[in-house]
C-alpha cells in the first residue's frame, strides 16, 4: 500500500507490484484533475483492484474509499439488472403495460406504455412529470425530488396523455424509470428497498449499499459547485428506482466485476447479468448510439465499453466496464456538476483508454 497525507491522493493497490506504478499514476492524475472536495477512482483489472482517493478538502474521519456516495442516475443500472432478473425468473416478460399494475381497472389501450418502454426511455414520457417544477421550486437548491413522493409520481403517470406512440422515440426520462420502479413494486407486492435488496444487493454481497443516508457517519457529504458549501443528502422521493442508490466504491467495483464475470456470482443472477449486456436499442445516424436495458454502450478499438453516469445536487458518479480488457471503473466525487466539468470526461477517457 502507498499512502500520502493531507489533500494529496491516497493510493491503494493490494499486493502491489512494480507494474502497478503507471496505473496508479494515471488514477492519481484523474483524482487531481477532477478538482472536487472528495474524489475516488476505483479500478479493477482482471479482478485486481487499485483505488486512489483524494480531493481539495481535508480528509474526512473515515477513508474516502470507505464512504457511501450518491450515484444519481447511475442507479438505473441496478434497476435494469433487477428487471432483467425478474424477466429471467419468469415473473415478468417486460411487455406488460405499466397501467396493468398501477391501475388494474383501466384498459391498456392499443399502444400502452410497457415495462420495456420505461427502462429503455422510449415510453414517450418527459424527463419529469407535469407539476414537478412548481412543487419542487421551494426546495430547488436543496432537495427538489423529496417534494414529489410515490403517490404523485404514479398519479402523474396515470393522468399523462402521450404525444407520441410508445416505442417510436427515445427521450431520457427519470420519470419513466421511476414509474417502472412503482410498477415492479405493485407487480411483486414488495417494497422497492426490499425488492432491490433481495434480488440484487444481497445476492452480490453489497452490504455497503443503501437507498438513503443515515446517521452512521458513513455517507459522503455533497458540495455545491463552489466545492465549499455543503448540500443536504439526496432524497429521491418517489424517484427511488431512478436514482436512490448510494454505495461505497468497493461495492460499486463488486457490482461491475459481476458484469465482467457473471459465472462467479449467484446462478440465479448470472443470466440477468449477461442479459443487460445485450443491445436492445440502436438510434442516431448509422445507429451509433447503442443501449442495453441498463447501460449505454460505445465502441472502442478492442470492443464495446458499457457505462452510465449520474449526478445529484452535490455529488457525481461514473460506472463502466470493458470485457475486452477485463476492466471495471467506479469513480465518485462530492461536487455538483458544473459547466465544462472535468470529472465525468476524465472518468470516461480513463475507461476508454483501457
């Protein structure tokens, strides 16, 4: 183990060898370039982990790599895996209309919004539900999603009148994935936290992953764009399926490593881990933009790279993996996204370079 005190990057590589030097230098450079109060770059290559942490703030009481970080929209990769698990188990097909679970007395209609539409952002729903901005405005700079609880998300969906037929257009929607979460809760009769824990978190051994902050002192503190002002812990309100996961870098690496080697995890979850790597949607000129039910997929010289990023009002996260190089990268930082922000671009480039 290599260590540095104060704001300098803290480097960790179990069973370090001389070959680890260039990689650790790249990770340390990524931490410095991210320019955030707390930063962790955690990389696994063929199961060998290297973790670098640092930041512009004084080190917290616990090592930065042991804290839980808000993943924002990157939490959708957990939701996608959960849906794949339920489909493989035969509990669902993915083609069910969401209204069948959220309002069983309503006819589905000729072109219903299905569970598959919701996870692939082809439901026709906007990014946020009608009335969200007005209700969230009093807490816009602190916790806007907390002001839109479960019942309001579902009610807004049931009142929504689509402008486009589901499945014909792609539009990224936190709202749509939130509705999916509520449909899965209704379909299984299991609260979201228990459903995700039972189907994904516990089978993967992710005991450092939760859906909300607590008073344990293990949650990283978010910061505003200035990198100084503190931001309250994120409360997803009725959007838990779209962005409530908070996890340690270690757990995030475990999650990603399972995608690289599904054979090494629970046999009940392995087929779902393989399924979320398969393309289900291609869009754009030349179909350059490829999506699975959980990940964005971009080409590299050696093969595809899978990734998803996320942000809350005070933190950012990047998750990604490449099967061709056996590499997984989990990067987190505690500063709100800003114009020309270097963090996500740095993380993306690091994984793309292999």
